[in-house]
C-alpha cells in the first residue's frame, strides 16, 4: 500500500520555518508546562519551561525533505509525475527530469509582488490509468508588503482555503486545466484531493446558519465561494476529496454547461464519527464510495490515567468549566469521540457561537414544550405529545452537531423516533407565521437540523457522472 499526501493549514502554518510551542502541555504532576522553540514566546514564567528547536513549526522546505516519499517527490515506481511548474507531455515523461523539477527551488511562485513562496502541488500516476491530483490549497498572503518577504511571521494563515486560490494562485487553475486535458487525451481517470472543501458542506444550510448565529460563526468563513466550484469545474475537475472540516459530507453541483462536480468531505480519524473512505473506480464516469467507521481502536484509553491526573489538578485549583470526568468511563473509541463532541458543544461551540438569550430560553424546553410552541391554529395538534417528553432541546442541539459532523452515519446514534419528531417540528415551525423572535429562531434551528439530516448520501453510494447523480447503496 502506498500513501500520498498534500499540505494543509497546519502543515505548514507559514511558508517558512517558524518558532512555536504551547503553554498547556501536561506536566509530570498534572499541571501545564511550557514547551517552546524560543524563550521569547514564553508568557507564563511561573510554569516549568522547556526550550527545544524540535517544536518549531516546519515550513515547506522541512516538509518536502521529511515527507518526499509520500508524493511530494517522484518515485521510480510512478508511471508519471508532474508539478505546476514542469509542463511536459505524458509520452515524453522521464523520472530523471521529474526528480529535478521536484526540487524545492523549482516550485516557487509569487503569491504577491515580491513575495515568493512554495507550492507543493503534484499529479502522480501510481498505477496504470489513475492520476491523483494533489492540490496544495494553501495561500499564504503577506501581512505587510513593506516587510521582509522571508519573515515567517509576516504571513496570514491559510485556513480560508480555496477562496484565496482564485485571487492569488491562478497558476493552479491553468495547471488543473492542462492536467485535465492531458488526462482525457491519454484516457486517465483524474481524482483530485486537497485539504480544503471545494463545495458548501452544510447541505444548503449555510445561509440559515448565518441568519441564526451570524456570519462570523460556525466557521462559515471556511465555506468556499460558489465561484470556486465553477472555476475548477470549467478547468475539467469532476471528483474532489477534501478534509479540513473534520466532517463526513457529500456535495454535488451541476452547472449550466452540463458539467458536474462532486466534493467528498473525508471524516477525521480523531473526531466524531472517525472513519475513512474507500473509492472504487468502475469506469471514468462511474465510481463507488464506501465509508468505513472506526468504532474500536486498541489501547484508545491508554492515556486515560494522565487525563485523570490533569483533571485532579484542575479540580484542586477550582478551575471553572472543567471537562466531564465521565468521558474516562467510555468503553470504546466510538463512545469516546461522541462524548468528546458533547463536551465541545458544551464548552466551546455554545459559548462561542450561539446567542446567549436564545440558549438560555431554549435550554429550559423539553421536546413536548417545543411541540406546543410549534403548534398554532393552522397546525394539527393530533400528535401524541407524550412521546416528545423523552428528550429536550440540549439533546436536539447535540444531535444537530452529530448530523453536521457525521451526516447520515449519525442516524445510527439518534433514535429513529426522535428524527421523525424533528421532522414534525420542522414542518410545524415552517407553517408558523409569527413576529416572535424566539419562535423564528427555533424555526431556523429546525430548518438547519432538517437540511443537515437530509443531504446527499455519505455512507455507501455510487457516483454516476453520465447522469450527474449520486445514488445511495445498501
């Protein structure tokens, strides 16, 4: 088995080697310690401190040297390998020339006038007929064009993804267009992947989320502009795999010119629900995707005694908002990641993203209360309200994040009866004509929940490009 990788916003965090570290590593006795590459970064001088260059953040040069065997440099096993800076015809391919073009100095471009940075994109043919297009979607824009162009601190992060590619990395678009033509000419199946999503991954709910929470919440700045998909589809891209968001999702977009683009968000191995994708190529226009969930991991609880030590220290210091110690009672990796998501919602997502007044009111409501609020004279109230008593709004909020994270895979963890009740509430609230702000917020909440629970198939499905369709498989 061979592995091919691309870069993301954490690797590197800047185009060039940069000092780094953290102040919250776990010390021997449960208290946090500083580990930094430069003593000038240490803010809390009272903590135990360790200084080591080993924790500096690698730039592109360090990454290409360390990870060249994972696609960043050609292998003699490859049938073809190319970068955006080495246009050669497929028939005239030479490993020796490819090796020369893979060198760091031959992979630079101007992201802004006077600011030359690397681009580690490549295309490779590891087996006959398959071209893997690894796109370096990082765009590191200078903070100050009058400052040093090699200062690693003089660059913004790249987490926005493809939106900045359109404006500052146009050579990539021309290259994708060229590679797509070459692939078609030589009858190769082109499969693209990058760290960043190419389509909206919120199942059409992004606008509703913005209305409910505000435009700077829920990582909406990471949703790619519609133009991104249009530009890369025009360049010939059809099938694209992405990460970045730590979610399981499938997106499909059809264009007026008859083209179709499919974006598949691959789940994280360290977030709910952990898993990976298997792609089977039946033909250049027919693909099958299978999602494998990781529910059991040997030794997943091996570090639990250290977490217990940390918890005991935090508790002895009367620290506010400590994580729930019961997570250390989980019996398998699936339950651990679900509990972790629950804690993220409680400790991070709700405080940072949700309107305080809305959460304060909604958190007091049972499912039955929500049903009653959704009913007016236009709605039938011949519904068994007692069945709605088994859950409350906080359960629904967790379920919302489960569906956002794992899409249809989350339905295995949410009672089917509750999903049907969510559907009733959504339909009721949609019929509700009211000026009440809180009721309209609930209406939007259940609209978002409905969209996140009814997107395109994400578990086991077939992609038929001839019909421009995604078909759910058993």
